[in-house]
C-alpha cells in the first residue's frame, strides 16, 4: 500500500463553490470579510454544493480548504487606490500576478495559498470581492462607518455572484438577531 | 570595520519582525530583534465574560488559533477549579497533537526548507540520479526518473513564467547553499508532496474541532464535540493521523537527515544557553507529573541537571520595549500600557527601546522555548520516547549532543517531536475508543463561575511555551496576559541588558554576503517565528516591501 494515498473521507468535504471571508476581526475594517460571512451564514440558506467559510487570517493554512472547489468567491478588505467604502471586484485574470506572487506585507498569506494551489493542480476559478478599508490598524471589533455601510451591498454582490454560477439561495425564515458584536454568541 | 544589516521584514513568517545585526570580520557581532506591531489584545478582553476569552484570543493569530483557544480555556479551567473528564483530556491532546503534525511539516517544507534548498539549482539536476538518491535516502512512496522529470518541468514552468510565487525573493545561487542539484530536486519534489499532505492534515482539526477551520469545540470544563464521538469520525481521525505519521517517518525525517548531513557546521551556529518547557499532553489528571512532554528548565546547557519549571518565576520586562515604565512584572500583575511618547527605534543607546515585544525572563534569565527545549528536557530526564530518537539523529549525523544547542539542533528537534507525538497520538485515539466502549461518553464537567479568582493555563505548543494568565473579578475579566513562545524567543533585551535567545543565537553567524544575509534567515526561521499581527489587507501596491539594508 502506498504510504500517502487518497483519503476516502475527503470527498464529502469538497464543495463545488466556496465563499470565503478572510480578515482579522480584531483590527476594525480588516474584519469586513468575516462580518459578511457571519451575516450570510445567519440569514441565508444555500444548497450543499456551496460552502460558506470564515477563513480568518489562516493564510496558507487555508490551502486544504481552497484547493478543492472549482469556484472561489473571496470577501476581504482590498486596498485598490479607492476611497474608504469603495467596492472592488477583481476577477480571476485580473488578480495581478504580482499579487499572486508574494508581495503582500504579510508573506504567509491568503494570496500565497492561492499561488500554491498551482502546485496542487487545482486553482479554483477565483473572484475577489473587496471593500476599500478606512482603518485596519486600530484594535477594535467595529467596522468604520463607510465600511460598515457596505456590508449589506456586499452581501448582494456575493448573492449575485452565486446566481451567476447557477446557485439559488433562500432567506432563512426566522432571521436571528445579529448583533454588531461578532462575539455576542449567547 | 563593523557594518549594520537590517532585514525588515523577515519573510515567510506570520507578523512583522525586524532583525538588525552588526557584522565585523564576516561574522555577526551584535544583534537586535524587534517586533514591529503592537499586539494589545489583552486590552480588548478586560471586562468581558471569562468564558468568551478563547473566542477572542484565537483570532489574534492565523496560525495559532487552536493553541490560543486551548491556553485560554485551560486558564479559566484553572481559575474555576474544574477537573475535565477523560474524553475531553484525550480530545484536547489529539487536537494539539494534530496542530504539531500540521505546523511542523509546513514549517520544515514551506517556511524553512528554502533556506537550505536551492530550487533554481534543482533545475540542473539529473532526474535519473535524483531518483537513485531518493531511493537511497528516503522511503517516499513516489519517485522514479519520470516522476522527478515531471517535478523539474513543473518547477521550470514556475520559474520561467516569472511567477515564482512561493519561490520568489529567495537568495538562489547563494554560496551558503551546499546541496548538490539532485538533493535540491528531491527536496523540492517533497515540498510539493508536503503541500498535498498539509491540506489533508488540516482536516484533523475539523473532525473534533467542530466548525472548520476555526475550532469551536473547546469550552471551559471540557469539549462540546460529544456528537462527533462516532466510530466513523474517530476512524477518519485515526486514518489521517496514520497517513501523516507515515509521511513523517518515511519522508520528513529522512529528508531532514539528508539535508542536515550537508550542513553539520550549523551545529555550531545559532547557539543558545537556557531552555524552558512548560510541557504538555497530560496523560492523567496529575499535572505536571503525567505530562507526556515533560516540564522543566535547562540552565547553561547542563543536560545532567534539568529542574522543574515554576510559572511563579516568570517576569516580563519592558525596559527596552515600547511600554510605559521599566518595572518587570509577573503576568498576574502584568500591564499592557503602550509607550505614550514617540516609539523611536533606538538600538544605539544603552537603554534605548526598540520593540513592541516585551521580554519574558525565567528567574531573570532569557530562555529559549520551542521544539529544541521540548526535546532537550525530555532527553535530559532520560525519557525513552524522547531519548531514543535524539540518539538516533546524533548517531546518524555523527555529531555530539553538544551540537544540539544550535540552529541544526533546533530544526532537527522539530522533526523529532513531530515523530514522537505522532506515534503517541495513535495510542490516544485507541484509549478514546476504549473509554467510549466502556460507556463513558462524558465530555464536559459543569462548574460555577466564582466572583473572584485567578488562573493560569500552561501549554507547550508547536512554537513553544505558551502561558495565559487570567484574573477574574465580579465574574468578569479583570486582567488577562499572555506570554507567547515568540515573545520568549524574539524579545528585545531586558532591564539587565541580557539578550533574548534569537539575539544571542545570531552572534557569531558567518555572513558571506551582507546584501544577501541568508545565514541570518536560517537562524531566525529556525524559531518558526510567529508574532501574530493579523493585519493582512490585500495591497496590490506594496510591491517592494522586502528590504535588506546594508548601512
């Protein structure tokens, strides 16, 4: 028996489409992607072939999650020479090779994980949906006003992206009270 | 004539670390380590429910989510005086063990190997000779001329497309690279295989960790994954554990030894003096007696006399850090008051401040923490699980135990403990199965939150000794401090002017080319630095953030 074989249990965990929020909840607008993911999880129901994942700042450790799906929709804070709150949509080919190479400030990061997918022979078709942040340095759980105002529009962008891929979604009947404090879980 | 080199930031790490060294006569004669970002999560925790602390702390770092969560939960376990059930202890051990397997494989192949392996040189290798070499040194399941030809072609595509990706920004062709092209190609091939494996190993956490990829199953008093204790879930966990262990045994360790045999001089470089391990993996309710990875301190490299470590002897210094005052404090009394003046980076004056990291000391001494400390403490106590593999490595490489206190020893220790823990994990899975078979399915023990209490969670995680200290008043968090492995290792000097482990380790490092200080990266990376800044906004403009200044 070969030492490294395919794990028969893997298949169950491979969605076709992955919606991935990334960022740190502790640094104001950097948590935007996670705020959006939490709202999506709480308020919307998706078919099994779609997974919605809070990727935090796991960076390269996300490789296991992102190397499986065919389509990847990333929600994150993106600096793209706009003003705070501007929404960006960066499609697969437009993700510049220079960011797909390691040029972000924190070298062990999500874009590096995406690059590494090439070595695993499955680069998911990726679109990055981003918001221009105002503040990613202040330690705090709240989004800045211009960025907070874009959570709802971003949710609509994600849903539109899913519709483009032929996914139908529904709103959950009873929407729980979603607090602005992402840690208010009881 | 002395010359200063600044490497800022150190790449292939989490967080923002700056290293400055002074070079004279081709060797490092002085060194300063500086954490460039303020990590003030302690401030966010004050006034909150202690039961929630772990949800916050696991967000402070992308690499260390589980380890901060477990440290926090243990600190509160200790404060509320709850004894967790056996199943909870086993599952916590298995999750921590899984973290070791995953992190160390990633570190060796993806964060550290490129300091020793020249990928560009691999393009010149003869695939047939590489296949013969691989057959000879490793028991890897893949190989053969065609396989290595394919890998080489893939590397070529990476290099020629200009999209070096993970292979960008390295010092290819540097004279300190010693491997022949064939060994480089073999290692590069295993880099890719290790990627596949790490993607799979990360699944271990999802099995008992609840929500992937942030573990949600930890609670004060135990774990909440009772529903996951089914035969299928446990079998899945065991399957991946075994697969990972096979990789470690048949690929990682042989690669480590093969690469190390070309770099034996690094047994004399990157040396430190004192080693601290809190230990981890309790095998019963009794701590520290039952810890599989034992607790202890080794002073002055004396392997004859390890002593029991006492968390009461820890202080954190701020005299050379950007915090108010100069008073060293125990973590229970710890303060996190950032310096109000301009945090000027000052490595020139005798009492200059130059880092956002505090400087932890044990009985006033700087101590290295991490794999090397784990392995040395186990070795010094003479525990056979630890002693045997160390002796095997020393014998294979034909080096004395004295060579362990080094960059070579640190990197070897990481592989050794991955092997030792992976072996033990399989036994823990079986213990869990037996216990459940006996009808014990308890995973949680209820407790009362006291009005006033304090507790400490001592852990030893892949990067080293991790302590969380909590003070509770009116059932809320009054004070929270954590002393993390990279703070021990990468701190600045303390009030007494003693260097931190990494600063000490860099002294004497040969520098072949000050503009390409590969040798510095080797020692710094050998600590697997992680200084958790967690700000990672995508920034297409920051094209050139990687500076080496020879000034």
